[in-house]
C-alpha cells in the first residue's frame, strides 16, 4: 500500500459494523510526525470506533493501518502499544482496586518513568500508594495521561480528555501536547470543544456518518466552518434558526418569575461538601448551576434527588417538606434526576423500550403487560427525542448521544414536575445537545421546572433563565442567565469574586 | 490560582499505620480471631497441647490449600466449583499410584500430579474463554467430571503412600502425632510464595487487575484471556496440594468424598478471609486463618458440648455475619469519602 511520504500514521478505508449498525463505512486518516491532529465529527460519526480500532481494542472489518509506512496489524492493545500508539480513553484504563504504583507495575513501568510527566502537570506530590478507586475522575485522566506518555509513544491519542477537567488541569494537558509536538511526536486529539481544537491543533480530519468527509489545515479556520463540515450544510442552517429562536425566547423569559416556588432548599448541608445552600426554583424556570469540578455540586444533586440525606437543612417540594430516604421518595414527589454518567441510569443489556418504561414499573397496575396508554407514552418519547432505535435490542449498543436521550426519555414517559440534570451533555455532539436543550426549554414552557448543572459555561445563557455559581459548597454568585458571560461565570466559579454583576 | 482546600492526591494527614490497618485490617482481624478461638479452645480442653495444635494445623491444611486455590481464581474474577472435585481426584490418584512406592517415587508422583492438575484446570479456564459460558456453569461441569473420574481411578477406598510423604504434611510417619511444624512450614512457604507473586509481580498483579476491571485491564495491555487461564492453572495446582495433603493425612484415597461440599467450604473460607466474590480484592494470607477457623469450629463446638450437627448452623450464621460486617465497612467507607 502507498502511504503518503513520511506520514506517521496512515489509515485507509477502515470499516466496522456492529450487527446491523454501521459504525464506520470508510474512514481515512493521515497523521504527520510532529503535528497535533484533530479528529472531529458529531456523535455517532465513528470517532470512538476509529480510536478503538487504532488502539487494538477490536479489529476492523476492512481497511488498512500503516505506522511509519509499515502495515500494522492491530489485534490487541499490546500490538498498538508496540507500534508506538498510546491512548488515553474517556474512561481511564486504571484498575480501581490497585494502587497507582501497582497500576504502573502491570503496565511494566516504574515511578521514574512517569515522574517527569507528573511534575509537568503539577502532580509530583502524588502518593503512589493511593488506591486508584479513591482518586477523582479528573485526576485519573491526568494519571492515565502520565502513564501513556511514559510509554513514549510516537502517537498519543486523547479521547475527550478535557471533558471534566478544570481549566488549569486542561492547561497542563495542552502544555504536554505542545511539548510532545516539539519533540517531533504527534497527538491525535478528540474534543467537542471546538475552541480548544482551533487553539491547539494543526490539522483536522472530519468524519460524518462513518465516512471521511474532509481534511484541513486549521490555520485561519473558524468554528462555524468546522461545524458546517461536521454536520453538513442543511443541518447547520436548521440549528442556527433554532438558536435564534432560543435567543428570542430566553430574552422574553428573563424576568422575575412570579410563578409558584416548586422546590425550595433551606440551608442544605452535607458533611464538608455542601455548606449551606439555599435556593428557590419556580414553576417553568430553568435554573442553571455553574461550578468547577468538585465544589459540592455532585453532593447537592445527590441530596436533591433523594439519593443521600442532608446532614442538616430542609427541602420543600411544592411547599411540602420532602424527607426522602431514597430516590423512590423523590420520584414519587415528582423530582427526577438525569445523571452525567449514562451507566448510572440505563439497563445496558435491556432494550430501549424497556429502559424507557423502567420508571413506570412503580405504577404498573396491570401486571404482565404495560397498558396501552403507557405504550403510547413510550412511543411519544421515542418520537419526541428522535431516538435512533435501530440498535434497540440493547441500550448499550446505542451511541452516547442516543443513550443520553434515553435517560431523559425515561422521565418523559413517566411524567415529573422537577427535572434535575447533571451535566447531561457531557461528551455529546452538537446536534444531540441542541435537541436536549430544545427539549428542556419546551418542558419549562409547559410548566416543568429544571435545575441544570453544566460544565460548558457558554451554554448557560442559551438554555437557562437564571444561574447560580457554586464554589466550595456555597452559592457565591447569582444572576440572570441571559447576561452571564463565560468570563463572569469562570471568575466567580474560581471563588475570586464574592459578589458579581 | 484555584484555592484548593484538600488535595485528593496527597497522602493526607492520616498516619501510615492507620492506612495500613485500613487496608490490611481484615487480615489482622481474621488472624486475631483464630488466635482467640485457639485460646478459648485451650480453656475448654484440660490437656491442650502440641497434639491439639498439630491436629488443627494438619487436618486443616487441605481446606487451607483449597481455599487458596479458590481465592486465586476469585481474585481474577472467576469462580471454580470444580476445586472440590479436583481435590478428590488428586487424592485418589495419589493414593493409587503411590501405594507401595519408595519416598522419592511418591515425591515424583506428587509433583507430576500437581503439574497435571494445573494443566487440566488451565484447560477448564481455556474452555471458559473460548465458549464464553459463565465460569460457574463450566466448573459445575468440571466438578462432576472430576468426581466421576475419581471413581474410575479408584472405585473403592484404598491405596496408600510412603511414610516420609505422610511426614511432610503431618509431621508424623503415621499421619497423626503432635508435631505441627512440618505442616506449618509447608503452608507458610507455599502461601507466602503465592502472596508474594500475587501482590508484587507484574503477572500476579494482572490477576487483581482483570478481577477488578476487565475492560481497563485489557486496555492496559493485559491479556485477560491468558490471565484467566493462569488463575485456573494455579487454582488447579493448589487444589492438587489439598488432595495430596488429604492422601498424606488419611494414608489412602476415597472417591466417595463429596467434592461439592469441599468446594462450598472453600467458598465459605475465602468469604471469611475477606476475598470479594466480585473479584479484584483479597489476600491469600487472610485465607489461611479463615480456612483453619472453619475447620476448627467443629472441635470447639463439640468441646462446648454442642451437637456436631448444629455446627453447620453456626458456620452458616458466621458466613452471613461476615458478609454483613463487610457490607457495613464498605458502607462506612463510602460515607466518609
């Protein structure tokens, strides 16, 4: 086969299908030595599949891969490492029940191999005897990165590494990427954050529906051009229109809500994580929450969704005190939760329909079959969310975006008053994001109330009516969402400014 | 710039010994429980002495080895219902071929049996990999297969072994006496060696890795399929050790011993020893006292004047209590992190 001269990685015509679902039709990718190359595409475009094939997780059905001009057979992860490719996956590949130092050992590495990289990421003080299971996800990604770098790969593949990282952690990753590039080695970078892509990458390869659609040098390109290439012309126009509608809608909604308060928190506390949070949520309102990683938002949602009892403080739903012992109590009172991690919400081996009806089990009166009315609700939820049910026999076969739609759809089918969304669009493509945000606005217009925590600050003015910023378990900032710029939110999220605009 | 209040990566304010205790508390606890039970037993028996100690250690040895076999496989994310069958099969095979042989020949036969048992059980692991049938189903099959094979090897109880071979496992040429040291030394060497391999070497840690998170292990370049085969091979070798110990103690083989019961006791022992049935967690060093305790309950209860048939009730309650305590510890740990 003829690899272009001197390219580090040359992928041609890779195809992969899972049963009836075609994940990749024909993917081409060429990475030169000493470049940072972006792999872009909407969810379901086949990026993750391509990364997994290049990592040797599973073999391709067709096509060829060449590294340094030599054909490489990637049948297992070891083959890929031997060929000089190291990957940091979205779910860190570290063993939770072993210490960090034991994790290095099973990869055949010593502390000294990773130490230079840890130093560069300000993690040199790490205790190597910590159990990996006790380390928060953001740090795990960085540890996994250090481990990948220690193998000194020719090509480093980073799959959505910056999702869930704080700004300064992401900066460390960028520093490392730049250094890797200076050493004449390459990085394949996958991110939904186009700003990062434009700032860091030299070239981009774009996949759409499992096929290679474009390659470009990124100098002088702007975000809208990338989006156009990723989604195709027509979709972009559609999205732009709906974004305009959204702007108008939010504009009209930005007023003090005079609708009744449906959820009220009074001085909620949970150990040292939630330090006295009080808030009011009105009917028909979307309340945004912004915070850096680990500021108590996880625990706040656990309390609100009935998963954890607060150490003190009280929670009122529709003016009535809610003393939930488990999510069951919260759900019965109309408070439902959409987690960031789809795995916490889905029954992966069961069908999409079954997943959608799970919350209905509590009220199935006629045993054995779901009543016709309930089957209708499921159909409506599938249609409303535009869920791709081709792979419907098992929810785990769906793409991440479709899985997230199912986690929201479950509640549509069963009904609710208050929807708690914890970063529902993490690692999801623009198109699905737009659908989910549209849906939230529609639900609010129909009288539901929504609390939305999102790690993507720029989306807050688009979706929310009001925004609260949490720092160190306290609310440090409150304002109308329409005027909440990324700068304001970031500044207060770092706890640098006690009272904002 | 970011005001970080607590650093999740630093070793923190906890002193080292507290963390050591948190991680190894279970092991320490099971050893202390064994010590306490022996202490209590010595007050029940007027003539408590080296004979009693020897009888506990010698007779408990097969269960200790069998529990170690089960522990290795469970740590790697499997479960082997066949270990009891393997014990019976190796017990009768040894008794049949060792009868009337000189010491060196019996030793050679023992080594051969261990190697064969490892190879056969590796085959069981291989079948699980290839067929993708759950471990519990395939090894239910291997349990009956080994048991049936044992009856074919030695239809009636009998056979024998050399006196010196009996001494290795029991400290006595007749299989019964008051010298516990050879058995203690044998258990200590074999189990410490196994623990060192599991906890310190790359190949041993791979077992924990696969049992803890198979996907992450695979992505780290570990060959999960190979690890499963290795864990079953080592399990087979340790089940053979248990079978050989049984031959040495009894001086003969008995294919009528019910292997399934032995398997269940091995599972009970690893649960008491703190090995997580979900894989990835546990120490073979804690499995030793756990196996001895389970064996030891019978003599204690009979010394207390309890009907031996009730001993099983106590064992059952003990296992459930242990599981409840494990659950409680895990719950508290999750609350504090």
